[in-house]
């Protein structure tokens, strides 16, 4: 065949598939390179007229060695010539292609099994040619196995697989992803990710696809995406998503692959474990923080602070008014209940807070309200999903129900505050912004917290009752000052311990004596409560009796010591001073008490250095009387240890502070009392204080 007869350009121009969509040449296919497809063109006589470089690589002959040769003689073993020539003739005569594997003789004499495709071609002059395409059979079989395996794995895998092109449009979706999305594969193809998965929670995934496409850095097992799909719009699922960039063997970017694993069960288990840890943490926190004081209101506030915001969005702690007011009759089942609000707290500003009663307010709840039913039955009430009717029963009135609805309250619990067989009130918890409904586990946690708080509230209530009785008794036993005393001006204070602690046995007394004398007494019964207050009353009565016998201070203390010895287990300290305005002399004796302070006009205050006898009640003690001058204008300050003793500073420093406060220009006795208590008394002091200040006045006998 001459050069003019060579089927070169006559076979036509390259088709459009050899060029990119943008009109330029496309990148070479990695798959074609991997197969190394050899092309050989034969004329009608079976001579080789075209020979590709791949043919040289596959068969071993160069183009110069192959062109013009009969293909059968060059490439086929002699025993196969007849079959090959017949098959070639059939293809050229009928135009039917032949395909199959055939042993080819290579240049080096070896035999290679080649996968062949033979077909007839027609040029524009009506001439027939035969095109033989071949590739190594073993390479093709390996590729077929890989493709089959990949196809099977993807189609049968429980993992959802999606393939995207470089425009991030779906080009393939496996059945698992169809089920996950609830959308047929055909409805994915050609669409972008955001057009199929258009919920807000999936926007981050689309950004991730683009990032992996651009950078080539895979994203493996990212934190789960939680959301809903068309397959299960009512159920929340969690998916772990991995993204890889797809490249061919030449490094050409083909797109990205997305792998989606449904990890809903794992996510729910992890969420439940987290919730369990959170609930246990709430209980542990409640054990540490609830009941730190013996104050009802403080305990209620502690309960509210433990539950918000970790457990509820809004919480209210209310007690029955009959619990805090002994004169109010408890309500009966089927009747309204009257509550006093103790604490209310919200995790954020919300109208639900306005629907609750502020602390201190007394409110009546009708018999059909959940709060009333809770305290009457003593059983908790759980409303996982609250509708309008539920909100009406939760709220005190219709206006409060409207506020709860506007706040988005969707779940509620009422838990009784029960202790020692008595229902004291209820704990009300609501969720609005928190989307989780309360469940039985939450109810168990709330009941545990409420039970602990109820015991603490009951203890505080009992303590307060006893404390009030003791304080009432003690105040009733303290003296009323006589309208005037010869040669003396008197000011006094009694301040009980803080509410969390019991009242002690501190007392003071001012006793008019014969001969214009006055006895000044300050004492402290060691101990607290009603018993200490009663003991103090007995000592005060005995002191007044012995003072009326005109006994000296030391003798009075001796008699009191004998009496106190019979009042086991109590002992007491005491200062007894007798002032005579005629000679401006003060006789004083000390039974284990802190020394009084003396302020002479024009000099610095000082503590009196008195012989300190044993406390009253030890028995057999001896006491000494000391005389001192108390001229007009001088101050004598008697006090109990609650004024100066503290856990934070040594007693010497506190006594120095007392003297510094007395060294002031304020000469008003009432002002001095107020200043001493204000500056020396701490908010958390556990002891009560008795303070007695006497100022000597000019005295004219007979007036």
C-alpha cells in the first residue's frame, strides 16, 4: 500500500471526547494508561498499516519491524494461522467484531495472553480495514477484579458512599446512602450537596467537601453530625462523615468521596453516659452545697443554685405557709394550699421567672394545681411534654400560664419536699430553652435533691423554733434599766448569735442597792440553747438575791459558785462590780471572765488587771475584790467574749482593737455601744454578746 493509500487522516478527525468541555485537550485518562491498550490497523489483506507505541510495548516489535508485515505471520504461532485467517476473513466480510483472549507470540519468542477486540473499519473511499485493540489479559483481569470488588463493596456496604465531581455535584450514590437520606439515587445525581441536604446542620459538611477538594487533605471520622433526614423526619440521628479527594494514577483530581456511617446508637449511648455523669455530678454538688447553714431561706437558695442551669431552666422552691407559721392550719386534700416562696432562679432572663412567686410572697394555689396535688399526695409529678392545659395546672393563675407559654416552657416536674413523714413544700422545675424533656431519671435526681433539702429545711425550721424560744426566754430574763441610778449613766446591748447558731447564755444586770449603790453584772453560761438560757435566768435571780444582802463582790461570787456547782454540767464566768457614788469607789471581783476596760478622763483606755478566779461551777474557788476609783466622766466597760473572740484573729489583737475603739471623741454611751458592735462583730459570729457600759456622773447625796 502506498503512502497515499495509508488510512491516516482518512479515518476522520479526533472526536469531541478527546477534548475538554472548555475546548482544550483533556487530561489523559489514568485508566487507559493503566491498561496500556495497543492499537494495530490491518488492511484488507491482513498487513499491518498502523502500529501504536503501546503495541511495541505489548508485543516487542518496533513500528519499523511491524509495518507492512502480515499480522498472522508476525504475531501468531503457526498452529493458529488457519483459525486466525478464517476469523479475520469473517470480520472483514460480515463486519461483526470478535472479542476474546488469544495467545500472541512476542518478539522475544515468548507467548503472552492478550485480551483482543477486533472490528472492521470503513474509510471515506469505501475501503475496509481491521482494527485490533489489545491489552495484557492478566492486567485486565486484575483491574476487573478490583472494579468488581469495589462495586460490590460499595453497593452492599452498610456505609453510605457518595461520589462528587469537581463541581461538587453528585455523580454516584450507593444504596446505603439512599436509605440514610431517604432519597433515591437518581434524585441525587447532578445536584449539589446543599440542594439535597439543605438543613442548617449540614451546611458545615458542604464546606468540608470543598475544603478537601481544594487541599487534598482528607477529613476522617469528624465529630458526628446530628440532624434529621427525609427518611426519618421525626427521629434524630447522628452520622460520622469522612471525606477523601479522588485522583487518578496521574494525580488528576476527579472529585471527592463522602463516607457516611450511622452512629446514632453510639451517639445516644455517649449522650446517655454524659447525662448520667451530669446527673451524678448534680447529686454530688447538691450533697456538698445544700444545707451549709441552719437557715431555711439559705437552704432553699442553695437547692435552687444546684439545679440551675445544669438541671433546669427555671426552679422555684416553695414551702407551705403552715410550716413556717405554726398558727396557720394545714390545708386538706381537695382544698387550696397556701405557699410561701423561698427561692426562685432562672438560667437566663425569661418570662417564666415572672410567672413564679418572688421570695417571701405568700400565694394560694387552687386544689387542681399541680403544686397543690404534689403536697397533698406527697408524690412527685412529671409532665414530660406540657401543653396549654398542663401549663394552666402548673401556673398559679391564667396570667402566669400565659407567661409560661410565651417563655416556651415544654416540660415540668413538681417534687415534694418531705422530711420525717411531713410534706413541707415542693420543688418546681421547668425547661424551656433546654430542648430535652424531663424523664424518669431526671425525676429520680430531683427527688434525691429535694429529699436532702427537705431534711435540711426541717432541721433549720426546728432549730429556728428552738432558737426563737431560747432568745425569747433570754430577752425576757434580761433587765429593764431603772429610770435613774445614783451617780451612774448606763447603756447596754444584747445581740444573739447569728441565725445558724443557737442562742447562748450571756447576760448582764444592773441592780440598785441600799445606800445609793449599784451592782453591775456581766456573765456567760457556757453552752447554748434553752438550757443555757434557763441556767442564766437562775444565776441572774441568785445574783440579785445575794446582792440584796449587801454582800461584797467576792462573797457574792462564792455563793454563786456554790449554786452553779449543783447545776451540772454547766459552768459560767462572771464579773460583779459594786459602785458607791458617795466615795466614787468601785469594788469588783472576777470569776474567770475577760477583764473589763476602764477609761479615765484624759487617759488612754486600759484593761483592768484583776485577780481572776475560777469560773462559777468549778467549786471551791476563791475570789478577790479589787477597789478602784470611778470619778465622774470615767467609763467602765463590761462585755462577754462574743464581742472580742473570733476564729480569725488572736484575742490580744481583738482586745487592742476594743481599746482603740474606746479611745474616741464620741462620748455618747449609745453611740459607743453601736460602734463597738459594728466594728468588732463579724457577720458569721457564732456567739452572742452582752455589753454593759457605765459612766460615773456627779452625785449629790439626798437628791
